[in-house]
C-alpha cells in the first residue's frame, strides 16, 4: 500500500487518490477549496493534507509560486515529499541553485523518494553542465534502486553519451547478471564487438559468461568468440585463455553443437605453439586449455584436440590431468588415421625453417632437398635395394632403359632422374654441389651421409614422372640409417631377391624393422628368372614370401624387360602418393630437423665466439692500417712538401743573389754627358727591364722545369704508397676470403698538378720596383744635385762618378726580397694546396678502411648481443624447439602414432 501511495506522490496525483475520488464534475481547486473551508471550521482542524493536495493542483496547472506557498506549510509525514515538490517547482522556475539546496536538504527513509531526489539532481546537474556531479547522481540512483522506472536504461544512455565505456560496461555487466535478461547480455556483446571492452581484464567477464552459459548457449558462444577476438590482440591473451578454460571445465555443460568455438580453440592452439609466448606461462595455461578444448571439440577438431593433449603430455609428463588423457586416447581410438596431415606438416616445416633463419641456425641442405622432393605430389620415387649385386644392377639398367651407357656402381645411394642436361650433384648434410670431375665424384662418395643425384634427358623417367634410387648392395651387419633415409625419400621399394629367391634372416629382420617403423611403406619383391619358371616353383616362392609379408607383391623379370613387363611393374605402383606415407615421411624429416637444431645451440655459441674473435682480430688489423695510413699520408706530405720547398728555396736564393747584381750592372748605361737631372728615371727603367728579362727567361723556366721534375718525383713517391696499399689490400682480402677491399688512391692529383704547371708557363708579369724613385735621403740628395749641377759642364764628371758610386755601392736586398715575394706569390696557392691534394690522394683508402671497420664493428656488436642473449636466456633457443616438438607429436598422434615412432630418425 505504501508503494502505491508513493507512486501517486511521485506523479503528484495524491489529491486524486485521497480527495477527488474520481469525481470530475467540478474543478479540483473548487473541491479542495470547499474541503479546506470545512476542515478549517473544525475545532482540531488538520489542513496539511489538503494544502499538499492543493499544491499538486497548482503545480499541475503551472502556478508554481502558489504550489510552493502551499507546500511550505506541510509539517506531517508528507513534509519530505513537499520539500521535493518545492524543489521541483523551483526547477520549473529555472531557479536551479535553490532547487539543488532543497533537494540536498531532504532526509527520508523512503527508497522511492531518495531515488526520485537522485534522479532530479541528475537532471539538474545536466542542465547546469556539471557532468561529474550528474555522473555521481545517476550512479547513486542505480545503487539505491536499480529496478526503479528504467533508471538503469537512463544511466546506460548517459554513459554512452559521455563515452564512459567503463561505467557502461560495469552497469551492463551487473544488470545482465542481476536480471539474467538476454537484452542486457546482448548489449554487453554489442559493447565487446565495437571495441569498448578492450581495456578490461579477462576476469571482468567471467561472472557474466558463467551466468550466460546456463541461460543461452548460442549467445554464450557469440560473446566468447567476441572476447576471444578482442583479447588475442592484447598482452593478456593467456590470462583470457586461462579464465575461459576454468569457466568451461569448472561446471557441467549440456550437450550442444557449437558453431565457431571448436575451430577457434584449434587456431589458438597453433598460435600458442608459435613461439610468441613464454614457455613458463604456457605451462600454466595449456593443460587447462586442452581440457576445455576437449569438452567443446566437434568431429572436425576432436582429433587435433586429442592429439594435442597427448603431445603436450609427452613433452611435459603429468602436466595434463588423467581424465583428459583418457578422453583424448578414447577419441583417437575411435578414429582412423588422418589422411590430410601433409599440409600441416609442410606448415610446420616452414615454421621451423623460418625460426632457424631468424636464430642463425643451419638446417641441413639435404633435409630441405628431401622435403622439397616430398612436396612434388605428381612425382614418384622408387627405391631399389637388395643383397645381390648382379641382379640389382641388371634390374636398374633395364628399368632405366639406357642401352647406350652403363650406370656406375657407387658406395652411396644414387638417385636417377630426368633433367635438361647430364649432371652429377652431391647431396650432403653440409651442402649441395655440382660435381664436374671424377676426382670430385670419388671424394664425394667417401662422405657417409652422401647421396648422388644423376640427371640426364630421359624420356622414360619424364613421361612416368619417376625417379629411381639405386641403393648400394646391402651387407650385414651394417648401418641402417642411410637405408631408412632413402626409404623416406621414396614411395615404395623394389627389393631384389637373391639368386635362390630366399629371404635370409638378416633380410627378414631388416624388412620387419622397416615395416614396424613405416607400416604404410609398400615393398615389391623382384625376382630375376633367366629361364621360364615353373608355376610350382613360383608358387613356393610366393608362399615363402607371404608367410613373412602377407601383403607383399612378387614381380618376376627375365634378362630383358619388355614394354609389357615394364607396364605391369609400373601399373603396380600407386598413381598418386599415399597421403599417410607422405605424412609419415615428413614427420621423420621434421624430427630429424628438430634433433639437429637441438644440437646446434652449442655449435652456434662456439661459432659466434670464434666469429667475434676473428672479426675483432681483423678489426684490430684494419684500425692499425688506418693509423699506418695516417703516418703514410703524413710522410708523403712531408717528403713532397720538402722537395717542393727545396727547389723553390734554391731558385729564390739565386734570385736574391742575382737581382742586386743586375741592378748594379745597370750603372754601365751612365755617361759623363748623361742628363743627371733625369738619369734616375732612365736608370730605374733599365733596372726593371733587366730584372723582368731575368725573371721571364731565366727564373721562370727554371721554376717550371723544377716543377716538372717535382711532379715526376711525386709520382714515384705516390706509386710507392699505392704499391704498399696494394699489399695491404691483398692481405686483407686473403683474410676475408673474397675481394672485399680495394684501396685505390686518387692519381687525379698528378693530372691536376700537371695542368697547373702548364697553366703557369705563360708570361710572368709583376709590378715594377721603384728602385731609384724612392725618397730616401741619399736618393733625394743625389737627384737634387743632378738637377742643380748637371747643367754645368765642369760638374758632369763629378755627377757621373757620384751616380756610379751610389748605384754600385747601394744595398738592394730589400728590393730583391720584394721581387722574390712578388714572383712566388702566384705559386702560393699551388704550394698551400699540396697537403690538401695529398689528403685527397689517400681519401678513398681511408673511406674504404673506415667503412670496412664500421661494418665489422657492427657485426661484432650484433654477434656479441646475440651471444649474450643466448647465454642469458638459453630457453629462447630450446623452448621454441620444444613447442615445435609438440606440434610434431600432435601430427604423429593424429596419423596413428606408434610407440616406437622416431627411434631411428635422429642421426
């Protein structure tokens, strides 16, 4: 009743419920006014209820001030509701702050009233733009009364509008679990599919998935797949798988035909074994993952789930629960061998090959070659073996139909095949090489793991898409590994019986061992009969063979095989490769590959250490060569610069001696009748002329000649330097084992010097010297005297002697220095450029050595980092191989694993 009453209060219809009684003939205000008047006349009048009802009527008629006036005088149990209504009225009047204060002042035990107040405050805060306060109010309303009048839907819409996906997810999750409503679960799924759940941890969704699993399995699967797609791109992917596995295995599930879940488990198991996750974490996750996969697996994925479970337990014993192991074994017991696993084995082989390349680990070339031959699905290989030399050779010769040439006997298996040209190739674990001489052939046959591939243009082999392996004559006791390897390259064996057509004990043991390890491998017994064989004897031979090998075939041939016999032999072969045998062969090769890689870690570390030591030694030599090259450059710079300065200084010395002499000798142009007033000008001209002639015809030719001699000398010195660098070059290339370095100097500088020398052979022009035109005291006095006394004949002789004496006794060292400075100034750039030019001469060798040093240093740094990583984290190498081993064992279980599988596969 209280709830019904409060519902009327919420809608402001209290007056209809308690006073109007459904009477609509009169206006409510009149009715309530009359009631108010009647109540007021009573001795103990109680007007509060009528006033409350009047307030509602005024409010509904938008007279908010009258409503407030009425509600302010309520002092009974309706007072909290009256306050709430007053706040509502102030909101309608847009007096939001007043309304907020009143809402906050309301105190009541009524859940509905408190919820309404929270919702009104939520609306008020939205109007004020106070998002944080609005967020808090709507969350309060949800906590108070989640079942109240779409309050959760309102909150969810608000969170979506604010892009507050965390709050939206929290609300949706809690409502889905609380109400078990598919609508809320679908909304949660919508959020997940649109990427709004990407920041949540996997544990966040477990409770919702648990609830959904018992409500709607199709929707449960949809949500699980959506979450799977979300988490597989994140770091917490393993945590998701662990939580999901616990959820699936933690409780019973009704039988259900899943749509995508089984295949998703299958794809994820491949991802888990890809090597992208730490093995320690996988050990925590995978056992539970496999148990849950077994629960949801369908007919397509059950074999993989069961085989994966047993494979994991093979590598990590006791890690998988007994119930899961038993269930997996029961699944495989009910299934026949899987014929379509060869593609999976190819994927595994490629994965290992790629990983090995990234780890700088070597896969035997022979294994890769064998696997490539297996992948030739339209091509068949037949193995021919036996203990009779003559019978086996006769059969091989006749089968291959080469009357024009004899086949050779070899101590190693020989594979005959069609090729465009005749060629021998040696196939070993180390490499594959073409043999061109008999010596190479003999040397190759000495290697225990060798196989010779002999190809030539053969129409017969080409048309029949056939290759033939001629295996050396069997001896007992002897190594069986090579025979097993040849079997793994072939689709069947032609076993040549001895002359007595009997099977020895050794032959039976060998054939039984082959049958045990490769049960799918067909063996055809071949008997050579040089004369027609009686049916009775032939029946006895067949009976003797069938006692040991009931399913074996016997083929008889004479000295020659005609086309009909050959056609019968080939008709007995399967037209297509047996998929089970293909898978068996590929599993063998992969197991050998994993085995060889497991042994390589120590080898890789040793090779890395040796490579680092070798590279550091070479690096030291190169760095030493760089220092020596600096010394060589410095030496040649000094030698050539000194040589240049030597001839320059010699020329300058002669010039400094000769110029003063030429100036003094200029006095011979003086005469007693000379005009001593102007003779100094004439003498100055004469002196400059003699100096110019001396520079042009003596000094300059001498300089050019000396420069040519210097260039020739420089060429010799630079050639010596190049010869020394050639020795370094050859020495380093011997160390590298290849023509890696070429320390070629730049002899272009000789051409540049010669061009400069040619350019400098022209006329020399320098400014004239003011030898006698200077204003020194002596010259001024002499020139003044000449002007004063030169016109008096008696003084001519005195002036002549004075001038001659002055010219012959004057010091001209400064003049000579000035002339020398001017003469050599035009050659200064050439001289200054000599060190730079020699540096250019050695620039390329420097660059080559530095570049090589940088490359080697980079290689050393990389190898050291790899080595440090391998030593610090040994699991980085072994752990992926363990995962590859699990994938391989999964294939073995799916194809029908024998307890002895892999016994004779490692070498």
